C-alpha cells in the first residue's frame, strides 16, 4: 500500500522515491558487476519459463515477461509471507536498464528473507548472482525521509538475447489486510500466476479490474490459484489515464477468524473510517501555544470565513512540506503540537495542524483521504490504497459560500469546504485539478463514507489575454499584452514564477514568446497579485518583433494570432512511436480561455483577405474565432472552452479533428494591401 505523504505542489517525479533507490543501485553496481557464480543449472521454474516459445510480438517489443509468479502465505497470527518469481526474456537494448537490478522494498514492519537472481545465456550457460552483492539503500531528499528501504541485487549480463530471473521471499506485518495483484505490465506477459495459501479459519474476497474475473483452482485445501496468460503490454502514452484504471489487476482482502485481528480488515468504507479515526484520536487537539497563535492570526478578522482564510493562508505559506515517516507513520500523522513546534510536516500532518487551529475557533473539520490520480478510487471497492490527505471543513451558518467553488453538500455532515493544505498555490475555495472528478473518504467519529469531489466548471479556470499592438509598413510588430488568470491557470503560473528566482523570471517571458515569435525583444514585464492567491493574477509584457508580417510586393501577410496555443501541441498525442494511440486522453482541468488581439495597421493598408470565422464544437470542447478590420485596426478574437477532461479512445478522431481546426485557425493569415492616398 502507498503511504499518505504526497507533496502535490511538486512534479509527480518528486514522490516516486523508490525509483531513486533503484537508480542509485545501478550507479553503484553499474558495469562493475563481477561475473558472479557460473553454474550448470538454474531453478526448475526458470528453466521451464525460458523454454517457452514466444509469440509473434511487434518488432519494437523490448522484453517479454515469461513468468510472473507470486505465492502469498497467510499465517494465523496475521503475518504474510510473499514469494515472488520473475522470468524475463530481453529482446532490445532498452530493456537492459530496467532489468539490470533485482529489487525489493521493505520497512521496519517487514523483512526480506532472501533475494536471488540469475542470467541464462543463449547457449544455456547460467550466471547466478551472489547474495553477497546485495545493496541495501534508503531514501532521504529535500522533501522527506521514511523508513522504506530497498534491497537491490545486480543481474549480470542482462543484455538482449538473455533470459533473466529473480526471486525474493519477504515477510510482512501489514496494518490492514488487503493486497493488490498486478498481473499486467508495459511488457507482454506470457504467464501471470497468484497462489494464495490461507488458514482454514480465515476468509477472503477478490475483485477484478480491467479484466474479466477468473475463478481460482483449488489444488489443495485452503490453497487457491489464479492464472492469466498471454496478456498484451500496456504501452505508456503521454496524457494517458492513470495506470490503475487501464492495466489488469485484482484486489484481495483477508478476513481473519480471530476477532482481535478483524479490525485490520477493510470490508466497508465505514470500517476504514473507524480504523483511521482510531489511529488519529487526540492528534488534532489544540495546545495552548496553538490557541495563542490562532488568536494572534485571527485578531480583527471579519466573520468565520475571514478567520478560515487567514488560517489556511498561514498553513500554505508557513508550514514547510517535509515528510518524516517511520512504520505506521506512513498513515498516522504527527500530533498538531509536533507539527506546530517544528513548522513542517507532510500532507496528513498539515491537515492535522490546520484542523486543530480551526477547532480553536470552534470550526469542525474532517480528514478527507484522496488520491492525486483521477479515477483510481473506486467508490464501490473500499480500500486504503490512497496517497494523499486533505481537509473537509464544515462551514458555519454565517458563511456565504458564493465564490467558494469547492463546497460540497455532504448528506451526513452538511456544507463542507474541500481544501488541500499541502498545495501552496491553490487558494481557499478552489480544488486542485488533480483532485477533481474523483472520490474522497471523509473520516468522521462514526466511520467513513465516500464523497464525490466535483469537476469544476470551465468558468472557474479562466484565462483572458488582451493585446494592443501596432504594425509598421515594414512588418515590425510591437505593443503590450495583458493576461488575467484565475483558478487553475493562475495556480500554475504562480507556481512557475514563485519557484523561480526573481532574477530568472524574465527568462519565463522569453521562453514563452520564443514559442511563437522567430525574433523578438522583451521590452517590459510585470506580474500583479503574485502573492495574493485569492485575487486575479495579472501578467503583463511588452515586446518588439521585427519582420513579424511578411511582405509580398504591395502586400503584407499578417497572422492575427500572435501568441498563445490552444492545445494544438496535443495533435502529436494521436500517434505514439509511429502507431495509433491505444488509450484515452486526459486533460488536466476544464477551462475557459479568451484571446483578444487588436493590431493597429500602418496607414494606407486595407484588408485584401481575412481568415474565415471558425466555429468548432464536440462533446468535450467548443472553439470560436473571428477576424475583422475596422477603423484601421485588425481585430482578432477567439475563445476555447474545455468542458470535460477525459476523451475515451473511441472519441479520439473527434477531438483530433477539433484540434486540427484550431491549428488551421492559429496559422491563418490576414492579407493587407497598400492603397493609393
């Protein structure tokens, strides 16, 4: 299970901490791995897997998983032993990097009993890796520390043409009795098998996702075997939905006969809520120091909403993100007193301190457990497999929620304001894009219940771009552009500017203009309300672009769309590695974007041809543009509304045709001719 410490204001790569350990192992071992131990044989399971005849896979297939075999043995005391075996045939050099090291993660509540690896040469020779070469490494970064570690064993000569295999045995003492069996992979899988050995006094349930259910074989009492064969690879595509919504997997839950262990089962959302409420009792109690700080922060504030706003701003700007997680700390927050004293914490820590501060002014709030990948939480499959914690704040009666777009009406708890204390840039009243159109587990003392987080309307994520420009007879263009942003576009730009040094912010403007102008000079730039998150972000810039319009005799050819792209870069998403795309496209959020360009024309020039108006629409978006000339000014106006965020595979041709219409409009040009006085 994933720990709940996601820092969502950073790129996704910042939380993939286990990959750090993997690449560290590669750097340490590299090509210096000794030939290890040559032997005449490999384990029978590896020999059998290596003898399988491959199907006719596409030429660009990097590797094939011949066998992915897991045996889970549940002990009566709740310990779980897991034996995992993998056999992979390497076909292309790109596969080498992935399979140079066999690795297994563990923490203070688990133990790696053994880790072995082998390489089979095409001539049948076997190289067995020595367990003396196992590297153990942990993780520490600017964003946190936890006790998850990795044991890594180099696999000698893991090159194309070889079969590599590894096996580990691991003992777990889980906090909750649930498992995931992931049987699909980016590579094709020949055989995937799961064996469950469970005490007779225990029960289990399964749930299949993205694959038809398969009934288990029962070769022995209390032993169950599932096997799937010849699974295609799930190729990684840009802007694809989360892996968990596409690849085949099976959820597995255990229900012990011992009542003392039954509390660790997750049969319902209510039970998970009770488990987490019990885990967090008394952690949100406001201490005298916290109460003093709250009184200081809210002195003179107007009404409950004003106080809430001041406390959430304090949380965003003063409590630094840093995760310290050991054992159950992957799920259990530190106390509010600890977080306040140290002025740092992870997502659940920040939610805990904010909840305590709200409690100090008489406002109740609840943990809302979520996932930053849209669509991975199934409302009808209770599970603790989340990765983030936010807060649901119960609004007092005196709060007018007009303009608070993140308010939901909870049938049990009333008006709830959803707020992510971890995100540094999304203000109170908005929902970060990655949490929209998903589910949250709201934790209350009487248990948990699932609540839908809505997809916000396009008008809440607004970009308005207004340009006043002047064109010379020689084709030079100059002037000023003002951009007004709120909602998602404002949060995105704020993060970009605030994470850059002030001296480097001009480079952001240069990089943006360089996407659209062949030659230009930035002559001025300013940013308004950069630190006022609840106000409209304004971004102004001035530039001079020589030879923007092209001369053709007495004509000037002028593209009226000067800067700004409306998703046409996504046209490259419809083919991946030269093949048609296989999966849906996911946009970040809905939005409403408007451009207004006014270009003052040089004296004596009149229109000889103008781009045709465009009106394009589909189920997911609408686009309109129009170009006119009046009073010596070329007026170009367009608007794009993104109404939904998931375009399923069968609708990809529709959205592609839609984007092609936008692309054609963006490159269309007005033709001006010089007339005699």
